[in-house]
């Protein structure tokens, strides 16, 4: 048995990705030797390091490299709760797929997802696959009604996507979960994107989408009931989606996230969800996935 471990051997021992081993070595968090540009880890010192509580040091190092940011899909209730709770966690809500990639790259402590899956579920298989081996937990944030929001005064009643064929349709950025849901709804309707008269410019949040329609820059779009209400738009519900938060397990128990969770257990949070409309927060906090 060699007295030194390679990066790959140490990653296998710790059950982390090789990239994480490189990060820990760069931070001076574990014993390492550098020989002609190659990292070697003395087996005896690594064993002492593990015995002395390496898991705790790894968790602290992990937390230190992750900014206090929630990324992912835009949600008006989440945006409000982060601000009102004064938890100190910032929002960078630029699409569910964007958030998933930021989570995988260590760019956030949590990401909001509303990604439809082939079995009719939401988010879990996607998160488990993309974040395989990472210490994450997925909790439910809310169920949300999504549908066709459209400006008043259109020449006909809007009930389904087929009714939008000749109307200017406002889309979102490709990374947005709503674009994935739009693809699902189009397939169910036997339609393709070419059947929609898409507005060239995209809107990057639920609020911006509703604002564009209210301002007359488009006739219709696929958005949240809460945003339609905010801007006085008509709304035809199409689907109930589940919006989850994938959270780094260490960050979940730290004070900023716990401050947010306590606030979301308050009456003020429930009242806000009711006022916005289209939300069901009765299962808020339910664990939907807990990585091994």
C-alpha cells in the first residue's frame, strides 16, 4: 500500500468529486505534498485528519466557498420573503436551469427549481442527477398555478394554448423553468413553438413578463397567477407546478437560512401567499429529497 494517495484515490475515500479535493488543497484544509506539479496526500496524515474531524472542516470549507445567494427560478413570494425576513441571503433568480448550474458550480447556497419530469413529477430526478454526490436536500417551497396571462380586450376568450396562435406571445429566457413547462403544454396540445407568434425579445422574470403584457408589448404569455393579478391581467390556469428549493445541507442549518425558515413559518408569510394568489404553501418545508 502506497504511503501517498492520489487526488482520485482521496476523492473516492471522501466520497466527493476530484474538484472538491483540489479546492480543499488550495485552501490548506488538508495535508498535501506538491511534487513536480502533482498533488500527493500522505496517507498517515490524511487518516489523522479524518480522525480529528475532517467532515466538520470540509463542511466549513464548503460553506465558505458558497456565497449567501439563492439562485434559480423567479418567484415573487420567495423574493419577498428573502427581503422581509432580513436573513441576509441575496436573490439571483435568473431561471431554474441557471440556478441548477450555479448550484453545481458552488455559486449559491440554494436554488429554486420548477422543472417538469417525464414521470409527471418535479425537480427530484433532475437535481439528483446534476448534483450527484453533493450534500443537498430538496424542500418544497410552494405549489403555484401557472397559466395563460393576457391583456384585457382581446377579441375572443382565451382558454388554452390553441387560442393564442395568432396573438403576440411573450417568452422567457431558455434557462427559465416556464420555458420547459411551455414545451410540455405545447406537446400536450399537439402544437410546436412555430405555431406561436413569439415576441423576439425575452423577459427574464415572472414580474417582467406580466409587465410586458400589461404595457402592450405582447398580447399573451405563460406566467404565474400571482403576477397576472399584480398587473390586472386576465388569467387562464393551465397547470399546477411544484416549486422546490435545493439547499446545501450545511447552509440549511446555518443562521441565515434558519432565519428565513422561521419567518416562512409565520402568519405573515401565509397571509402574503394568500394575497398574491395562486399559491399553496400548505406543504412548505416538506423534504422531497435528501442526498445520501
